[in-house]
C-alpha cells in the first residue's frame, strides 16, 4: 500500500514539474492567395523534434495552433497551390499573427486546346 501511494505521489510530482516547464503559446494567422483572398481548408502543420500539430484554416482562412514556446517548421498545403514552408519560426507567448501567402501551382499536365 505504501509503495502504491509513493508511486502516485511521485507521478503527480513529475507531471506537475513538467507542466511548470511547458509554457503555452500559440501561432495564429491567415492563409491567403496572391490577391489576398482567404484560402479555406488549407492544412497547416507546425512541428519540431518534440511536437507536431496540424489544423485546417477555417471558413475565413484563419487558423490557430496552441503549442509550447519554441522554434518550429511550418508547412501549409492546399490543392492547387504550391507547398508553403517556413523552416525556422519562433513561437512565443505573444507571437504576432502570421499571414501566409500561397502561390498558385502550375498545372500538372499541359493543357491541349483543339
């Protein structure tokens, strides 16, 4: 019984220590095309060695990802657009909104007009 209580107390202490070291931050912004039109449904992935989270832009092109402070690689993908990559983005407690401008992808196959 003492061993079980000790184990529970140990786990609570460890988990409490981890949560103190984990500072919650967020990266948020808009996904836009070259004409500043908002892109709906784009997949935004924010990752580093410890964390990987993905969300989709909403019906206004907005997104928000809650993650610990740190440096991340951000990738945005949407059919019909070139993949957007931001390799070293610092996320902090008061990070400014991020506006991501995506470029239209070239056609996969040449178009033939008869």
